[in-house]
C-alpha cells in the first residue's frame, strides 16, 4: 500500500511541476540565432543570422542575410486541432512580402530551434525553407 501511495504522490507532484511548462515560451524564443535557408522556387541557399526580441504579445524579428537587414514582426500562434504553438513571421525585402510558419523545437542543449516553410505572398505555389538555431559558442549576431 505504501508503494502505491508513493507512486501516486510522485505522479501528482510531476503533474503539478509540469503544469506551467510552456508558459514562458516567448522567453524561450528570445535570443540570437544562426539562420540557413533555401529560397522559394529556387535551389539557391543562403545563411545569415536573426534576432528575436519580445515586445508585448509580439515578436520583433531582425533578419540579416548577406549585407541585407530586414525587420519583421512575428507572433506565437496555435496550429492544428492540438493547438501546437508555432511562430508566424512576416517581412519584406523591399520588393516582395514573405510569410514563414516555424515549428518550435528544443535542441539537445535545450536551446530553441525554429524550422519551417515560407512563401512569397504574391506566389504561394512554391515555398522556401529555413532553420534558425542558437549557437551556444556565439555565432554571428544580427544588429
């Protein structure tokens, strides 16, 4: 009987400690990232960096690819019937408008990792793909 009570108590305490999991998702996402990607409708690849900052209920995203710097706005949105959190980001390169939908992952060191498709808003028939990763050794910083 004592072992059953101990198991029940352990399960209850684990459930209570995990209840707040995900409540600081914006804080988990905030930081500097390396960025690699493939352009929509092309085999061209690129690399760069990104910075995510929290501003109220929005994400301020700064993207640096090559010598270009793009300011973007993002938000955390629920996707699918399971309401799994994703990051939606919109930006312009001065010529075209883009929208990305990144799945949120944690890497082996518990840093945020974002990956997903993005499209040019005026041609959503082909998509590009991006991966944003935290470099714990201090990779390039987007300023």
